[in-house]
C-alpha cells in the first residue's frame, strides 16, 4: 500500500505557475555599437527596425518536460512510502517446563489408547505432550527428563518445532531405570532462575514413586513455592503396585497443593489429553501482541527520475542549440 508521509507538500505543485504570473520577466542589458550610417544599413537590408528587446520562447515539449520534472520533485517532497502487510509479534506469556518420567516402567503396554487398545505409557505421553507443545504459540517451553537423575533436555525456548522433535527422540530408561522425582523439581527451580517471566508453570508427569532423589519431593515443592513456581502433577501408574512401579497419588497431590497447582490422575490417553487441556485453561494468561507494518521509502524513484530527465533535457537543449548555430 502506498502512503505519503508529507502529503501536504502537494500544495507546492502550482508554485511555478504563481511565480510566472506574479514575478516580472527577466531583463538583461546588453552592450551595443552605435554607427552613424545605421539608417543606410537598415535601408540596404530592407528590415524594419524595432526595439532591442529579445524574448525567448520555450517550445511546448520543453515546457511539458519542465512541468513533469517539477511534478516528480513534488512527489519526492511528499515522501512516498510502500507499506507492507502488518507483522504481529506476540510477547511471551508464560514459561512452562515439562518434566517427563522416563523410568523403565514407562515402557509397560498397559495404558489404554484412544481406540481402547493398550499402548505403552511412554507412547501415550509422547503423543499428548507433542499436541500440547504445538499449541504454545505465546509461551516458552522447556523439557526435563528424569530417571536415576534429572536432566534438562531443552532450556526455555519458543522453538516449538525443536521441542516437538526432542519429544520424539525421548526413549525409556535414557535417564536410568529409577525415578528421581524430587531432583526433577529441584532442576526445574534452577531453570526458572534465569527466567524473567512472572508466570512459571511446571507440569510433572510420572508413573512411579520417588526412589532416587537426593532432595525429597516435599522439600523441593516448598522451595518451588517460594520461587513462584506453580506445579501441576500427573500420575499415570498403578497406585496399588509395589516398589518402583507404585504411584503415590497422595504425594503428587501434596506437591501440587503446596505450590497452588493441581493433581490429576490420567487413567487413559483421552484422560491424559483432557488433563493437559484443563491445565491450559486453568493457567490461561493474558497475551500481549504488538503489530507494525514494514515501510520502504520510495523517494529515490521520483527524485532520481527528475534528475535524469532534467539532465537529458539540458543536454538536448545544448546539443540542439549548437546544431542550430551551425
């Protein structure tokens, strides 16, 4: 879209015409030679003598070119700009850390899929987490995986494609066969320290009990609460199992409650997807957007065209004058 920054400069368009009407014509005195036999020369030449004024008249082509050059200069003074399509920038609304359990029990094929057929717990988590990440247009996302220890797989980023790819690359037991639940919370607190975003959310998903942490999950949750980290916990295992395979729902509920979050029990893939949707609704944040249109100055085109036409006209007048003189 074409816009003019100083459209009022169009008022200068009739200025040459006003000057032509209002100012007196240019006069220039020239030296002359007086001869005593001037009458005889005039009689011999047969020319009727007149005044010594010489009025030069421009051709119509020259006048048209001069007006066109002036028009181009006025357009340049109006500062034309080409305005592109609006570009919208969305500010970061939240920092969301996803802590995913990759202990050996996540490979069990006892988790009901959307079609009712059992799939591995890990596969169900991958599918739902990828769908959740794909909708984080205004958020930054980070990934933590934990087993024997907790590891940051991806710091906070808005590169959702990379986050989704890394979820695909997750493998069961890649962090060890046990469950370091408390260490995963502690590592997420450390990751949030570099964040300047006020809304900080940790989504913690596990199918086992804490068996390998150096920091207890309750102590880690207390530290998270002091640091403004809201924890949402998701349990997908069997609370009636024993040892590593048992999920302590009461512990997960206590962790979430201490930080102002919520605990969820995902019994199948549909329920797991619904959990992430409920978390998204419960933590909805106001998104600030800023839009602007890129502008490209076009002043050089009319100004350059006026210069080239003016030089060509001047060269033509000079060349034509010399030919006529010859």
